[in-house]
C-alpha cells in the first residue's frame, strides 16, 4: 500500500513539473474579437504622450535610426522569445534554406512553446524558421542551433559575435529560444537595433510577415499560425515577434509601415497579453499620428539656392581666372527624411554661415561655409558649402586672351552697325 502511495505521489509530482515546464513560454490563444476590442480601446486614447503599463517600451524609426519615444528603453531586461529574431538572423546568414535537419533528442525534448517536433523528424531549415518565428517553437530553435552552431553553446557564440558586429553594449545571449537565464538579456533599444538589422533581410521580412504557413515534417503537412496578434489586424503591421516567460513577462516587437515609412515598436514586461496588445497599439497610433516626415533634402536645397542667388557675396581676388562653382555637400539617402513631431515643425530653421573674403588661387573642393537644418537645439542636417572648381590667378597669357576676346566682340559690334 505504501509503495502504491509513493508511486502515485511521484507520478503526480512528475506530472506537475512537466506541465509547469510546458506552460513556460507558451502563448495562449486570443480570439480576433478580443484583439479588435483591445485595438479599438488603445486607438481611441487621446493622450498627447502614450502612457503604457508595460515595464519598458520604445519607438524606433528605421529611416533616421532615431528613438522617437521610450520608457525604460535602455535598461537591461529579459527578452523571452524575441530572442528568436537574432536566432533567425544567424540561421539565415549561415545556412541554406533547403538543407534538411534531423531533429535530435535534445531538440525534441525542449519545453515551453513548441512546434511539436519528435526525435528523428526530418524538416528543412526553411520550415524550421517558420516554426521558429510563427509558432515560436523552442524545439525549432534548438534544432536550428545544433545544425548551424554544432550545439546550443556554439550557436550562442555566433549570436554574441553578431552582437559585437552591430556595436551593441547591453545584450548577451545564452540560448537560441530565450527561456530565462540570468545572463541572457538585452534592452528595448538594442532589441530594436537587432530588429532593424534583421528587417534588411528580405527572407526574414517574408517569414515574420506571414500569418499562416504550411510546413512539412517527414513528408506530412502541418498548418501553423503566427502568434503576433497585431499582424493582419492593425493597419500597417508587417512583423515581427512575440515572447513570454515568467521573468520577462509578455513581450512584443512590432514593425509597421505606413506611407512608405517603417517603424519598430518594442514592448517588454507586460503583465498580460491584453496589456501587451493595448500598449503596442498605443505606441503605433501615437507615432504615426504625432510625427510627420519632413524632406530635409528639399528644404536644404531650396534654402541653399535662394542664398546662392540672393545673399551669397563672395569677395575674391579680382585677378581670378574663372567664376567659382559653389555647391552643397551631397545629402545621403538616409539623411533625407526625418520624423518631426507635428508640434515642432514650425520650429525648423535653416542657418547658413560662410566666409566672404578669399584670395586666389583656391584649391578644388575648398570649404567656404556650412548649412545646418535645426529644430530647436537638435541638428537635423549639417553640410558643408564648397567651391567645387579650382580658381587660379590670371597670368600674362590670360590677360592677352581676354584682350583679344574683348577686341573680337568690339569688331563684331561695329560690323553689325554697317
């Protein structure tokens, strides 16, 4: 009897432990109606600045690489399955999508959110990536890590090498899936930077922007759905990744594109999925309604041309050979559009400072001044004004040619009179 009781108690304990493990990092289902209700609740918020309940949040503009808003955006935090953004980067850059992976016992036994892989299953890298980013499969993460990095530790080294390449200072990876580890952390800001880098990869964009996908395991087809509740339900949302662990809370990295401009939104440490949805929606609606993209290149060139025609008063040595060709330093594509708070557009100013007096000769590409576009104390653009061509002194030969030229013009005028 005692033996039977012991066996039953042991079984209950093992069952409980197993279920606790599987409940760890699992996304619960969320109906479309609930999602839409949360979106409407967040969208009707009329606060000038977003107030979020999540522990950290951040808005990152991909065009200017500028943080538009943040709360706790630079604090180190657990990131849960948003880790898989970096996992996907490493896999995409170090493998072939058509390669077939045989799932190990360790990968198949990984707990938490799962694709449902079993030991010995055969599946392509491509389908594992969809399982990783849509279903948030921790088993997919380990299978990919073992194939690309040899083992989880080797793969983590690749992840941290990429961290160094990106110049990140407050991010460290221990696992490819993001289950809680003390030394596994990032910040909302650096997670946005990682996502910004990942979105440069067209295959990554395709995967995270997919709502439903059919994967093949051992020749059999399985349909999986994206855990990102905003994808397909909020205007402009086109990725990226959800996450949850007990330590990290509910997390969501979202990318959204409207009118050709893409922003990244990070929410970390939400207590519930509803809060995560509402907070993310608040940030998205705030960014697109409160900021306007200004064409800084157009503004700068218009002011420069007006200055050139009306205000430029260069005093050069009269013994110069040719007129100076004055140009504005090239404005790069990534410098062109800047997101400016609509309340601050009226404060945008263009300032031009330049040196008036010069002695010839003047070397090519000589800087003679500076153009700045500012909004209050923030410099939006800073470019040099340049004399592009070489200006030399006239010699005897030049004067003789000039005399001949003037005399020729005089003769032609006299001929026209007869």
